[in-house]
């Protein structure tokens, strides 16, 4: 069942999204060689607590941390750890914030110091693919229009689209229906209606889209060890177009 949200509910999700966006702005200032993803995780937990919010991922299906921290060949769901980030690394920080009962979800990939041209291309194309997907998130389009826009652009830039993890509707629960794949044919899938709230969260890889899961049961890596990036926003479908609830630079 697809749950339609009222304007009041979307306003609450936007408050959660604004707090989440502020976390990402703060993280952007923390990322440098030598910092650990555990320090970032502790910052997020403290920041949310100070603002009356909570990290929804912690305890979700047994996930142990406030954030997912996915370095280099890790696609998603990496555990924060005490290994210092190195110059040239890329790291995706993903989190879900609960505020006043409502959720927002956003992941962002960061460059650590100076990164290779290949890694810069991966980050730039992945971020642009998210925004091309968001452009399709309008009343009357179908989920497949979002999926297709992302896949078409990613593959035109010689990157592959992860199949195993997808976006989702979100509200009072982290994962609601429908799913939002980042690949597939246009004009298919559920039609977008005013009041739907979804995540779009493409994970793009330099090599194969195939993944494997570590023995911790969570960490998803590329099968070939090549690098992966991800950008994710929470988006409300409104009569005036897509409203990005987790926007970091509100225009
Ligand atoms: Co998500």
C-alpha cells in the first residue's frame, strides 16, 4: 500500500530533513585525512540528541550504529570504525533522522583530501544522476521514469548502476512501498501522486554492479573491488514539482 502524506506531515518530514542536512554540512567540514568514521558517527549521535531527534538506523534490524560509513569499494551499509580516512579516499555517510515521529533519509559521498580524476568523475556523475532522477519525480510520471533517467545517464558515463539496493517510500517507517529502483525501462511502475514521499539514492560503480556482503552481515562491497559512490535525498511529490526535504543548500 502506498501511503499519501498530508501537507502537515510533509512539513514535519521537512523539519527532520533540515536537521539531517545540517548534519551533512557539519560532516563536510569534518572530512579530512586522519579523521575516523567513528568520530563522525559519534558526532551525529550527539548532534541529533541535542536537537531532540534520534538516529533511526541504530537498532534497525540490528544495525549497530547511527550512520553507515562506506569507504571506497564499499557500496553501502559499512560500519563506522577507528581506521583514519586517508588522502584520496571517498566515503559515503548515510543516515536516517527521526524528529517528532517523522523520518528523513539522506546519504552523501565525500572526497578525502585530493582524489583521483577517476574518483572525481564517479562522485560528479553519481550526484548528477540523483538530480536527473529528481527531475522526473513529478505528478503523473511513473517510478520507472526516475529509474530510467538515472540508468541512462550513468551508463552513458561508463558507470554501472547497483541493482541490489533501491530507493523507497518513507514516512513514519523507514521503508514503505513502493521501491524505487535506479535502473529499468521508462513509463513503468506505480504512478507518482501528490503526497507521496520517496528516497532516490543511486549507487554507481566504476566496474561491475555485482556486490558481495562481508561476514558482518551488512557491509556491501563491489565484487571486483572497484569503487562505488552514492547520493540520496528524500523527496516529496507536490503539485509544484519535486520538493527535496533533505536539501543542503536551500535555494
Ligand atoms: Co534510503
